[in-house]
């Protein structure tokens, strides 16, 4: 049998390292090549000239003998005979508990396989309620749940369900079947609070509530979301993120927007903690103009129900400031928004 050439040995060594960095020192050790030998010189020439020219590796740029191994890709043919067109992902949005109707904007948003829906919410303004709503409405998809809100570390170092989360599930069990006929969970709960991309289950609905990053590393959210998106396959991810009161984006700003296919913002509405203002910040695909529209509702049932869902518009009398000549606006009562129906009536000339 012919001994494999140096090139063949190197290519075999590099194959599992695609996308990562390697250096000549490790390659030399792996191939049992003595420093300063003829083979060592050939190895250097192979990396710095041949493999670079063939785009198998690229130099690090630091002149330190390290190279990034280029991930090898093949062109993807688009128009092949009998190619099927995959329909939108059949995701059901949460519903108003009293009417049983899906949130008004839902029919106008098109969700595709591989999409990420981000929920940027102020603290305690209903991110978990929306996540639970998505979970319950799509429970037959066997969704995967992970994040900071659902599990806690036990005294022995293991994990268990968080009491507040379990209490909400118990309350919702009056109208949601969380288990199958054998009493087994119809969802998967993973005790994950970091490295989310590594735990994404392809082809499934993955719900993360919520991602926490150090204040000085908010820009890393782009890398986190990119990793999640790459691992979704035909699945969809719903990701909750913290947001400052009145902020136009969740923490991470434009880095969040770069990888979000649907963006929803949650703020307080008026003087009561349980009243929520929901804004459609972005949607890559929609059946009618929806971006920028705002809605209000109340959180009820100990954080388990959406009630009184309706569209609202900026108050024309105070120009959405909540004040008129130093006095709280009598039209919106300082809420800055009024119900859409009321606004439409006031705009009709008599």
C-alpha cells in the first residue's frame, strides 16, 4: 500500500477542524514531523502557499504560524426539478383569554422555518406570559423551553422546576393539557441559562426566556442569536430579552435587529403594573402593513391570561406626551395612547 503523501495527511488532519484555527506547531506534532527537517520545510510551504492559494486555509495575519481552516461549501442549486415550496411555519400566537381570539396582528405576520421572534420587554411586563402563551397554543408541537425563568439549582447541585413557573403551569392546567395520556410532559424543559445555540433542537419550536448578558457584552447578543438561527433547521425560536423602559430596542440594540425576523416590544401602559403596551417593531414578511402598530392589554390570572386586547393609537390631543399645557391629558388620561376605535371616530369630520 502506498504511503499517503504529506498533502493527503494534512488534508485529513484539517477536515474536522473546518471553521476553527490551527497552528503549524500542533500540525507538526500530530504528523510526527521534526522541527527544522525537510518535511517541516515542506509543511510550511504547503500551508503558506498551496493551501492558501486553494482556499483551504487562510493566514491569521499575525505571522504566528496559525491559520483558519476554511469551511468548505458547495453551491446550492435553486431551481431543481420538482422542488417543493415549503409553506409558512404554522405558529399559533397567544390569544385573548376572554374572546378566545388570536392576537389581532398575528394573521398578518408570516413566520418561516428558521425564523427568530424576539420579545424585548421591560422587567415584569409580560415576557414570560407571551412565552407561555406560545407554548400552550403550540403544545402539540412538543416545544423546547429554556432560559432563566423556568428552572433553579437545587441544594445538591441538580436542577428542578422553578416554583413560580410551576404555579403558572398549574393555573393554566385548567385550560391547557400540559401532559399526554401517560402523564408525561408534552414539552421539553432544559435547565439552560447560557450556550443556548448548543441546545437548540432542530425542527422544533424553541422558546428561551430570557437571555442574560453582562452589561459590557451586550453586543455579543448578535453572535448568540446567529448561533441559534444556524441551529434551528426547520424550527423556530422565540427569544425573550430585557429592555429599558421606553427604549426603542432590547438590550443589544441593532445586534438584536440584525437576526430578528419578528420584533415585538413590551412596555408599561398607564399607571397600572399589569397593563401592557405591545409594539410591532419589525416583521420581515407580512401580508399587510403591520410594523409600528401598537396594542394594549391587561395581564390577569396571576400572570397567565391576556385580557382586553385591542389596538391603540397615539393620542392626537396631547401628541402622545400625556400632557396638555402642564395638565394630564383628559383624552388619554396620561396614557399617551387611546383605543384605535375611539381615535378613528375622532378623526371623522362631522
